[in-house]
C-alpha cells in the first residue's frame, strides 16, 4: 500500500507539475501574443508616421516651389514697377517742360497780339508759327 500511495502521490505531483507547466506555457503564450500585438500596433503606427512624414515633406516641397515662384513673380513685378515709375517720372518731367513751353508760347502770343493789335487768331498763329519755324530752320515760308 505504501507503494501504491507513493505511486499515486508521484502521479499527482506529476499531474500538478504538468498542469502548472501548461498554465505557464499558456501565460507565456498570452504574453507573447500580447507583446506581438503591441509590436504590430507600434509597427503600424510607425508606418503611419512615415506616411504622414512623406506627405508633409511633399507638401513642404510644393510650398517651397510655390514660394520660389512667388518670389520670382514678385521680383518681376517690382522690376516692372520700377520701370513704370521711371517712365512716369520721365513723362512728368516732359509734361512740366511742355507746360512751361506752352505758357511761354501763350505769353509770347499774347505779347505779339498786343503789339499787332486785334486780328484773326488763326491767321496770327499761322504767321507766327511760320516765322518761328523759319527761325529754327525747320519749315519754309
């Protein structure tokens, strides 16, 4: 009987060890699965971050290109504006000169009209115009 009890006790111990080993294997398998899932989740997250990075990098590159194009167009507009400003200044100077010349011509006509007396303005201007051209060597009488 002692032998039978010893055998039963050994069998129970063996079964208990097998049960504990199965529990440990099951726990390890669960931990392995849990950590594998976390690893997969992390890898997916890294992949998403990489895609977002690529997208942002592309957007940044496109923005940089647009900025360069804008800068080029802005420089061109500034250059055109500078030329227009120079042209405007030249035209303003010419306008002032022509206004001054017109005033001088009006004064000259009024002085000649006073000296010559009242006449037909068109005839007077025509004669004065021919005389002025002749003194400048431009026209003929």
